[in-house]
C-alpha cells in the first residue's frame, strides 16, 4: 500500500491538545483518523504547465477575485482572495488568466486516481483539496507523506499534508501556520484559541456572520461562552458550535471517489411505443436500481435516462435529486419526468437508467417491526438488520439475546439490573 516516507517531506500531525498546550500540561494523545492534502497553487500550476512558463508570475481570477497564485506571484506580495484590481496594481507584470474549470478537471482526476491507489476512503472537495480515511493505519503520517511525495514527483504540484483526529483539525494543519522549511519534523500544534473564527470552515457563512456580529472573532472567545448562552442565539446549532470550539468534529470522511454508478437496461426487440409498456419497464428498472442501492447501503444523487429509438440517434437526459435517495418511488418519479423530457415519437428499442453520485447512507433507519402481521416476519427483519450491523462493524459487535447461552445471559441481565 505504501512504503517509507521520503526524507524531504514536511508533514503535520495535529492533535486536539491545544488547551493543554496553553496551560503547560502534557499534550493529550488522540488517535489520528483523518488526513488532508492541500494543493494551494493547483490552478496556477496547471496553467503554468499548459503554457510552459513554470517560473513566471501567474494570477488566476474569478468574478473579480484572485482564485489561485503561482509561487512567483506570492513572492511579489499577492494573496488569494484579494480583488483583481488590487492584484493588478501590486504586480502589473504578472499574467492574469480567467478561471476555466474544464481545463483543470483532467489533472484533478489524475491526482485523485493516484490517491485511490493508496487509500480506500477518498473524499475530494473543490479541486486542490482532498480528505483521506486513515483509521486503523499504524503509521498514518508516513502513509500520507508517501502520497504527498508521489503527487509532487509525478505532477510537480506544490502539496501540503496534515493529519489529525478529525476533518476540522486535519484541514487546519495546512493553514497559515504550515511550515515548509521543517523537513521530516511534525509541526507544533497551533494555538487553537487565538485562531480567527473563520478558521472553523465547516460552519455556514450565515452562522459565521452572526458570530462576528456578536463580537465573537476568535475560537477562544467562542470556547468561553456557555452552551446555554449560545442556544439563545443559535438554537440546536449551539451544541455543534460548542464542540467545534473544543476542536471536536464528528463528520467522517465519505468515500466519494471514484464516483460509483449503478446501471440497469432493458431492450425491446420489436420496439415499444405503448405508454403502459414503457412505464412498466421504468418500474422494473427503478426496482433493480433501488434494490442495488439498498444492498450497498447507499443513496444516489443523480438519475440519468437514455432511450434508443428505432430510427435516429439516442436521446438522454438527467436530473439531480433534491435529496439523495434510494427509495423506489423517488427514482420512478424522476425517471417518468425524464421520459417526458425526451419526447420521442419513434418506437423505443432500449431504455437504460443510471444512478450516479452514490454515497454511503449514514442516516438509514433499520426496518425491524413495521409489519405486525406475523412474528416470523419480525424475526426475519431482525436477523437481516443484525446481518447489516455485523457487516458494517464486525461479526462480534452484536448478538441476539436469544442466542446467548443461559448462564451468560443471566450474568448479562444481572449486570444490567445492577
């Protein structure tokens, strides 16, 4: 999976020990479960590669703001996020290029393909940012350093890596305090309290504006406010704000790459133009797709329908679901809308449904006792739910009470009773 980390890699391993650092106590050790890689000059370095000018000052801009900078532009005093007019005044000799997303996607896909060869859980965000699931690795820092070195060697992109107990802490590790000049040395844990509130990147922009309007400008100030007081202004969001101020982030890395797709197809050798026949076909196709999604414990975010007429080219259309789903009714309703969009007059010889943007369904409720007509059905549902739990978390994680031998069962009941 990975080898020894190269000697010239600078990598940060962060823990949530900031309060202990401030008070002088021993830093609290926390399991490292999440890694993060940042390519801070991704768009600018892709443009430099395409234009063949790696040493020149490049500025990539979008909607009047600087989006990405080359190393030469950063040395000239430019920063990401400033206005384009300001950048032109500071560094007029730089080459200014508008952002074009399609130009960078092939390079970003190659980077993600390389990442997948090292880690199973890869969650890309916007181009230049990617999270990794490092849970269970004995040497997560070294594994992440190997990927960082591979990206730098193959593409020549600037790459920063950090790992920590959560996505929040891992991403903070590649922020302004990142030090590229300390090879093979783990960076110190930053002073969490003095960081600006905007560093809590998981928060909604409106929530950040509300916090700043209340005069809460640093994470330390947010940490000092009791949760009950936060609830007066933010309601149910107060608990999450309080946890983030402590450096606690419960969100997990979602394996979103490579994008998973489910495909179902049915043919009509003689052609079909009867609405009832086509609707019956859609029912069958969506039943297969929904069944596969449930089997994988996933939901899909996008449905595409392709129809092949007897005469003329294939017609296709796609819709993004308002909420990711695996319900057959949702998929069928979407497919019916897509078939109405195609508006094909000739008989159809084949229909195909593709579900994409699939991801793990972490919020699924196990169906146990929805049907009270038969005790046998209850037992079947319970056994199926138990199989799902064991598949996800291990064989010994759960056991039915009726399967426990009587002496052990009595001991368990006695412990529960006490």
